């Protein structure tokens, strides 16, 4: 009865609060907003399960803040409001008191969460919202999401928040619990998954479901599944629910046992888990002696000038700093991040799993992330800022000291500045901790070239300013909102706006608080041209900050002013002359800087939103796709004079294109497609021609020839292209030309011939939106017309004279014929000795050069002098690759081979053009273990790129249809693997095979296309590599290589018919024995998965001294259709069975033979000469099997 | 110094008329503001302490416009609110020092001296390194007094200060206030008549937002001379008496009831005249027999 009463009162109290209804409104509004901004993918209806689930889960992240306030209130309101002497002494049991309170909070929270699925439901049917086509209403789709995801989450979150608040007797602690659930748990889950390479851990550990369900499980659903599948309580998800519900129950019982009806004591920090002493706080009773001496207070001097204000500001700053620093989350969280970074440096400083040299640049890239980046552990910083600004603004009021403090002669400026300064000091301390963590990480990894200056510049310059601006905004929002919890909520909305402004339709940095065009730092380029624009934007935001400060001063809560009227009255009174001046200066600066920035971003440069860009693309297609089949001449020779001015970020190119009509019909007009914003100047044909259409906006030019160009005839066109950045742009500088880091391709600046399909919108949903004809992203393999078109039609030779600054070296494809100096500039003359395809790059930097030879090929490596640790490795790989591919696939076509480091951010890999390979700055920092047990990935990467000299580029140029990527990347992966194996042995190769398999472990849909019709990089690289590797193991290396050689030698580049995966399949079929035809079919034509498992492994010694081994294996083969439906197919497959000795590697098997394995469970008996330790089915992971860890079993049952 | 309060009114948004046309002139010295709970005392005190805005009216402290020159007022203000909290983790000495800075005592040595003196005066010197969270109600109250006294205020506003003090502390505190009152304005709000009787040179009685009477306590008492009569009755006789006499107070004494009535002439009927005290003034005023009590106008 009492329980019921307590519940009813508490429930009523919570429901009566205005904020509860406000929360409800926010959650509903969230669902409506999301409905408006989210467009479902192709073939997915608006009211699909995925949408319902995702919105509910993401909404529950917002709800965590509300639930903190509700659970915290229910648990700790009595102490907070000093009601506890009354309630604690009432004759109520702990169970009734806590139980009633908790259940009331849970009920309110559960009802609030109900708003999410209900809101989603309403958003589909409310009039006024654009609906589109809908699936029929399925109540269970909403109910299952609510019952299985939201409701358990409500229980878990309420339990944790309630428990922490009840035990600490502070409402605020429940916010920490919310933070814990929202963030820390997710971060731990993802970190655990990454560390242990097991993504199932995330599904198990994630309490709310953002990464576990949305980021993981649902990502693997196909469109059909998104439409029809329902959330079910099974597998890991069920375990997850059970686990978290038990955690919640554990917390609740802990609360029940630890909680006591005693007045809170204030001493001691660790009282949360310590038994509560049941005595009143000691209040020393004094003997009241009636001595009544006269009280005299010394007269003191008081000052109220500027000096006093200054002194007071510092005092308040110090007090604020100490308050935050002493609070449990003040410094510890950031210190923990710093410490963990230092300890797990070897896990963080990696690229593709290979250790990286922890240069300061790398560490900075990890530590200095934008405020709005939610995808890093450092998102904790803005969240802490939000939390502590609230604490500071509400400090006096929370402790009941505000009336005394407000009546002191301290100005609002001083209060505001002091608190802001205190917060700044904390942020400064955080930066120092991060810097210590970064340095610790470097030292821990044995790297001693610390660049303290760079740390100071980035953490204490760029980042600090970002965080300070954000802190100021948080402070002002708290002041303006003047409702603690609503203030928190408002700031969370602000930060989600900052994180996803485009979702809210805002893209210009002038409109996104604290935003800027971004900065970067690389060893070669330094900050490049990023700091200038960054600073202009920050100055602009500082002007805003000034105005915000004025607002804070005017509205700073003081006394008991209630209602808007009095706030305005106070504000009016506080609008003193100095304040007016500050405001005027702020507005002046704001307008001046804003106009200056706008002039740069929108007048000097063209400003296009994402929608504008799409519209431009759509318009290009609408207007000019009529010419896509108009015969055009081919570019066969390119002669360029390139003048690079790195310091001025300028380049001027004088170009001469030789165009040949390779069609059967005469050509009467030439179509040129230029790069947006780069005009083609001084265009001149060597025969009479007239411009018919010059469309600078859509960058399409048409010139009519007086005399048509006859088949086989050629013409020469000359033109000049000039590039010079004007001012700065909204989204950062174009990193084309800069000191010690120039790198641009012909596609960045030079025009191409004909209509360009790649400029069309590719995304199916967007195409629909812009009313463009439906077409597949990649033309179908069986589209006969499309099979006549390669990715690019051009096969050109290149001759270039490149001039650059005196202290730099310019690099281009081709043989370096001559270098000279003229007019204080250096010139380089490059010329290719065969056609190089259609793409090439120019680079210029202060390169060091290493020269070498392979047979009569001149090898030159251009590198940043500080990035020299891998030069020899690259040289070894290049030579070994050239040798192996020449032997296996045919001769290398050029007399030169160039390797060049490309300046820029995040370049872990490398790319190839004909005769030249570009590798990124980060690639040079990889420190692989090249010992026998290691894995030399960089060596492989280069071998892969060298392989493109045979596959893709100027040699095997496939038709631009499905599967083309397999011919280019799949074959390069396969080839690179051979070079890796030949020079490093089987172990490095097996590491690479496992590396390929590891991509299957990441959450993805099983319903992919077949390899023949492959349409995504995952299939090109990973599955392509694995399938060819398996074939090679089954059929033999010589035969597979021979098939590839024949595929290549049968055609010349660009000649029809162009190769497709069908030709590859044909060649492979020719070498495949009939008994293995099924395998080729399964790997290439179907989307097949094997499920192989060793269930039992026993061995007994025979009388002869041999060992009789018995294996019980389970096998299954399924084909997954595009809809996601799985079809088991009968199998009768050859699979390796391997048995291994103790202490021997997998490369030295005791027994390794092919066995015919059928579907289902079966027993295999094998006799081996020595005692085995382990064994199983498919030990070398040749099949596509999602669980590799159960293939092998140990004698002891492991 | 003279504090002039003119026509101050305050209507809360929930409809409570906290103050109604309050006009007072308060000279140097101790001034008592006497009234029952909810009379509007604290609202008036907070308005004087620059923490609240009246709807109408004006307040001047000499030349300072209290409502519009808050900064100037705060520089001479000492305020002890009726209820306040402290930072439980802070130490008494540190927090007092912090407030000393807020009050503009920037000279470190001077501040140290003042803080030490105030801690000693308020008998907190031995507890100066203790966390405030462990203070008893009285100690906390004394700490508040110390904060209010920082910087020798010329306008001292103390809202029910004696509530948590033991008798000795109360005496010491009131003595201190009256000393302070020698050259500053000290306004003391209370519902305890004795506080006013002992120390205040002037007083006002307030109820339901109106000043019922403004007077010097001694004169007010003298004004009642011969108008207060007393009789000891059985409890059951009370209703009958209420019909025919202006009863201002009833008190229990050993099971019987002492009734005080107001009458300008001898009421007879076994009533005996008594020497009035301030309590009688208070009750007579509250009952509306003297002073300017106006019943609320029906709206």
C-alpha cells in the first residue's frame, strides 16, 4: 500500500513537471525532423524497419539526458531539497521508498521513450509531411523495437542513473551515469572490438545500441530486409539484453543494500561504495558561556577600480578552476585518455594494422580533432565543457549561496570573465594532459624526435581556441536558457548541429558556430595555406564571442529576477556605456570580418552547396548527355609546358593535344569538357574551327570543324590553362600547388575530350530526386553496348617541360631527358616512350632522389628527406615485382620507372599511373616486421601497384562494366601476393590472406554481387584476391599465371572487344579440370559461403607406433541471393584436411591432403607417423568462411 | 545616511501581493521590521539588497538610487539572507577570504586581518580550517554574519538573523549590530518582538504587504498606556468574551488562559489594567486597533 502511494505520488510529481512535457515534445519533434531529413535508400520504403529502429535508438541517446534528470530527481530530490529529514524519518521501509521511487522514474522514462516509435509512426501519417510510397502498417515493427530495444534500455539507464544518484545523493551524478552509458560504454565496446578484432563484442557490450545495433547489425541488412525484417530477440542481441538487464539489476540491489536513511555527510569522496556511517554529521556542541565582549571589526580599505576587477576575476577564475579540478570527472577522464593513449600507443599508431613511426604529425592528427567530430574518444572534451559550464553557472544557486554572492559589489563582467577564465584554465590543463599523453605515446614507442613547437601550435593554439569558443557558447547558452537541464539539452542540440550541419541544411561555415574551413599539417606541406583562412574564420567567431559575452553580461542571472520582463529591465539597466562600446565593436568586427570572408568564399570563389553541385551535375547530364555517343577523336599525344609557382600557388600550362579520329565515320565537331572554374584559354585548332557553344558554367565546349576530320586523320589543338586560387574558399584550400607539396593530376586542371559520364550523378536515389533516367551505378556486365566502352578511351603519350621553384624538383611520368636552370627556376623535361593511358600527375617538392636500375629500366625514387626509412624496401619490392611480372605476364613497356612521394594528409597507401607510382606521406612511416614471423605489408603494397603496370592503366583496359574492378584490382592483389610469397615466404602470405579475410569479419551484408558482376571495392580487392588465391592453391600457380598471361597477351590496350570478367572466367575455365569446375563456379558466378567446422579431433597410437587420427567435421555451403535469402546447396567439395605437430608451424604440416567433403557431419580417419597436436578442415583458409577460428581443433579440445 | 522607501509595491505572478505601497524613511541606527511569517518582510529586504525588482516605487540611500544604481548600493551593502547555503567542501577561512575579495578588499594583508578578526568575533576562529559542510546551524549563521560584516557596510540588511543563534550568540550579534548602527543604516527583520524591543530605535510593523505602524518602540508602548487590560479566564469562557471585547492576545498559563484586550476605557468585568509592552503594541496593531491597517478592498 505504502509502495503504491509512494509510486503514485512520485509518478504524479514527475508528470506534473513542465520539463517532462518539454522532453516529450523534443522527442516527438526529433522523430519528425529525422523523417524530413532522411531519404531512404534505393528500393527502401520510408517506413522500413531500419528507419524505425535507427530513429528510436538514436533518439534514446538524446533521451539519456532527460532520463538522467528524471531518475536523478526521483533518487536524490529529497536530499537536494533538504526534505530528507522528513522523508527519511517516516515509517517507510527502504524497499518501499526506493522501489516506489525507482518504478515511478522507470514508468515515466518508459512512457517518454514510447514517444519515439509513436513519433516515428505519426511522422509517416501526419498530413503535411511528404509521404511517398509506404509499406502497409505493421504494428509489430514498432512494438518489437520498443519492447526489445527501447524498454530494456529504459530499464538499464534508469537503474544506473537512479542507483548512482541515490548512492551519491546528488542529482547530477545521474548525468555522469548517462554519459557513461552513452559514450564510455560505446567507446569501450568499439575499442574492445578493435583490439581483439571481434566485432561481435560490440553487439554484446553496447548498452543503448547505437554502435551495436545501428552501426553494426542493421548495416548488414539488404534493402529487402530493411523493408520486411523485424527486430528479433535472439543470438548476441538476446545475450546483450540479458547482460545489461543483469547489470542493471546488480546496480539496483547494490543500491538497496548500500542506501541508508541517514543524513548525507560531506567528508570523504569515496563514500559511494563505503558503508554509510549512521551518525549525524559532527556538530560540535559548544558550551554557551555568556561572555559578551564588544565586537569590533577593523576598518578596511575597499577599492572598486579596474585593479580590483582584475584581481577579483583572477580569484573567481582560480576558485572555478579548483572546483572543476577537484570534481571527480574534472581531470581524470582526460588524464585517463592520455594515459591509455600512451599505454596503447602501439595499437593506435598503426595503418592497416602495421606499426607507424609516431611522428608528431601523426600524434597530432589523433589528438587534435574538430569539436564537432563525434567519432573520437576526444568527443568527451566538448561534453565535459557542456557539463562543467552548467556546474559553474549554477554553482552559487545550487549551494544556496547565490543571494549572498549576488549582493556583493562584484560586476557581471567580472563574474562572467572569471568563470570563463576558470573554464579556460581547465581546458588548458586538458591540453597539457593530452600533450603529455602524446609525448608518452612517442617515447613509449621509442621515438625521440619530439616537436614540442608543433604540439604547442596545434593543441595550445588551434585546438584551444576552438574549445574556448565552444566553452563560451556553452556558458552563454546556460545563462540565456537559465534552466540547468534545459541548458544541457540545448547544448547537446548545438553540438549535434555542429557535427551534422548539412543534415540541417546548413553548409556555409559562416553559419555554423566555431566552424572553419579546416586545417591540416603534414611533414612535407606543413600547414600549407590552411592557417590564413582558419584564422579569418576564428576572428569572425571571436567577434561573435564578444557579442555573446555582452549577452551573457546583460542576462547574467542575479538576484531573484523572475520573468522575461524583469530580465529585459535588468538587461536594459546593464547596458552601460562600456558595454555599448563592446557591443558596437563586436558588431563592427562581425560585419567587417563576415563581409571579408563572404567576399572570399562567395565572390572571389564560386560557392556551391551540395544541392547546387548535384543540380549542376544533373543539368550537365540533361543538357549534354545527348552527345555521349557522338563519335569523338582520341587523344594520342599530349605536349605540355607546365610552369609551377609553388610560393604563389600558381600554375600555368600551355598544352598541345594531338587528336586522332579512330572511328569509322568523319567527325565534324569536337567536344571539350573542362574542369569547373578553370577556363580553357587561347584555344587554337590547326585547321579552321569555330566555337559553337562555350558553356563556362557547366564546363562544356563545342567546336565545329569546317572540314570534318576523316577517319585516321588527326588534328592538333593548342590551349592555355591558368590556375591561381583567389582568396580562400568555404571548404578549405584546393591543395594543388603549394610549397614543398605540389601535386595535381590532369583531371584537376586540364580538359578532356567528349561527354564525361563520370560527371553524372551516380547515386540511384539522387538520380530519382533530380528526375534523371534510372541507370545502374556501373553498367551491367551483360550490356553489350556498354562493353564497347572502357573507363577512359584515351591512350596518350606525354611530353612535358615542367618548371618549378629553384629549390624544388618537379616530377612527371616519363623518362627525365634533361634538367636546366633558367631565370632562377629549374626545368625538367620528361617524355614517355609509350602511351600511358589517360591519367598522369605533376608533382613538385624539395625531393631527395635515389637512382637505381633494373636491367635497362631506370628507377628513380623521389622522397621527402625525412621519410627515408623505407626507400630500400621500396626499391627491393619494385625490382622483385618488375622481375616476377615480366617473367610471368610479359615485358614491362617503359624504359623508366618512377616512384614519388605525394604530399598530403592520410596517404597510407599508394596509387599507380603508367610507369610511375605515387605513395602517400603516411606510407613512408610504416614500420613493418619483415622477419620470418612478420608481415611486410608496405612491400606488398608496392608490389600491388607495380602489378597495375600490367593490370589496368596502359595494358589490360577492361570495359567499364560490372567486374571491371576485378580485372584491375583483383588481379593486382593476386599478383602482389605472389611477389610477397616469393620473397618473404608462405608465412607473410598467410598473414595477408588472413588480412583479406578480416574484412569479412567487419559488419557487412552477406548479400553481395557475384565476383563476375562485382560492383564494390570489397569484392574487387578482398574477394577477388581470395578467390584467385584459392584457385591457385587448387590448380597450381603456373596454370593460373598462364591463364592470366593469355588474357593479357590476347589483346592490345583499348582495342575492341574490351576484356571483361567473362574473358577472365573463360581463361580460368580452360585451365580448370572438370572435377574443380564447381569451385570456379562457386567462387566467380555465385555468392557462395562455406561453413566449415571441426567438431572433434582425437588421436590414438597404433601398435605399429603410428597415430590414428579421427576428425569429425561439419560442412555446409550456402548461396546468398541479392535479397539476403540464404539457400543451402548440396556440397561434394574438395577441401584440405590438415594435421599438425606440436611446435610446428602451419607451413610444415604432418598431413595435408584434399578430401571430398559432403554437406553435413562426417568422420575422417587418417594415419600419421608422429603424434599430432591439432588438425582440421581447410586449415589454410582457402574458402570464403565467416568463422575461421573453428576450422582447427586441438587434441585437448581447444 | 537615510534610506527613503517610497510607494514600493510588488505583485508576484501567482497573485500574491507581497508589498503594497510601502513607504518608509529609515535613518542611521537599528531599524526593526516586525511582522508575521509571509508578511512581505523578506521581499522588502531582498528589494533593499538589490536582489529583486519592485513593480513600482523608488528607493534612495542618500543620493543613491537603489533600484537603478545597484552597483553603487552593493559597494556599501551587507546582507544576511534568511536562508542560505555554503559550499560544503570549502573551509570557513577560505570562503570568507573569497567573499572579502568579492567585496573589494584586495589588499592581501588587510584582508587577512579582517578575515581573522571576523572569525574571532563570530567565535569561528577555532573552526576556521573545518569544512563548512560540517558546521551546525548556528555556526553557519555566524559565518553568514561574518560575510555580511565584511567591508564595514553602511547599509546592513539582516533577515531574521537570530533564528538559529543560541542566547549568548544572539546577544553578541545584536550588540554588534547596534554598534554598527551608530553610523549606518541597519535593518533587521524579525518576528521576535524582543529583538526589536531591546535594540531598535525605530520599527515598523508589517503585515500582508502593508506597513501597519511605524514608530519608535518606546513611544509606541507609551501610546498604549492605559488601553490594555487583562483577565484570567477558563478556556470555555473565551468565545463569549470574543463577542464583546477587542481581544488582542490569549496566552495559556498553568491551564488557564490570560486574555489581553484593547480598550480605551476600563472594560470592567474583572479586567485589570496592565502596563503594556511591545508585544501588546504588536498584537494591537496586527488586530487593527491602532496603526493604519486598511482591510483589503474587494476586487
